[in-house]
């Protein structure tokens, strides 16, 4: 063995120990670094009583589709379209789309104090702390203000 070979082994062993130390017990550190946020969601249709789910604590980076799955406890019917990398929601809590009625998702705009359609598919919208969403079963053939409860 050359004198540099033990040094390489020692360096490799130290690096391995450092990596392992970062992984064992590091879940707490990663969880703390990841953080959580709180969001609220309204599910409203003409066929059922509106339901508020307020202050739901979720990991940072959760998208609006995942939040929908959480608040509905998986009672959501959807089709995933790989070409769009997103879901099309076909039903929530047993109420399914029947043209011209479809489930639409909105977000509360604090500045204007109005509901606005989500600008992207719910799968692509990363939730920030304090966001408020609403799924509304609505007649898409009509235009006008969104008849949703205010937060």
C-alpha cells in the first residue's frame, strides 16, 4: 500500500460517516426544513350543504389536488391525463359532472375579496400558507359572478 491509499480510505470513511450522521436522526431536520402550511377549502354544490375545511395543516409544496384528496378523504373521482400531467375532476363526494354542470376550482383573492378561477390545473398549484380554495359544482354555460360563500 502506498502512503496515500490509507489517507483515501480514511477520507472515504469520514465522508461515509458524515453522510450517515446526516441521515440518521436527520428526518427531524429535514421535516423542520420542509415545514408545513395551513390552507382552507370549501366544497359547494346546489345538491349538498356547503362544507368548509379550515386550517388544514399540510406539508409545504402540497398541491391543490392533493389537498382536495385530503379534505374529501379520497371521495373524489378523477381521470389522470399523462399528456397534461394532471387530473380532470369528474366528481366530488358522490356528485358527478353532468353537462353543463362541472366541478370548478377557485381561489380566494384577499386583495379583491373575490373568488378567482385557479390559473392552472389543481395538480400544478403549490399551496402557500393561508390560501383558501373552493370547489364549486357550477353551470358552466352561464357567466357572471361566482355564487360561492365568502371565507
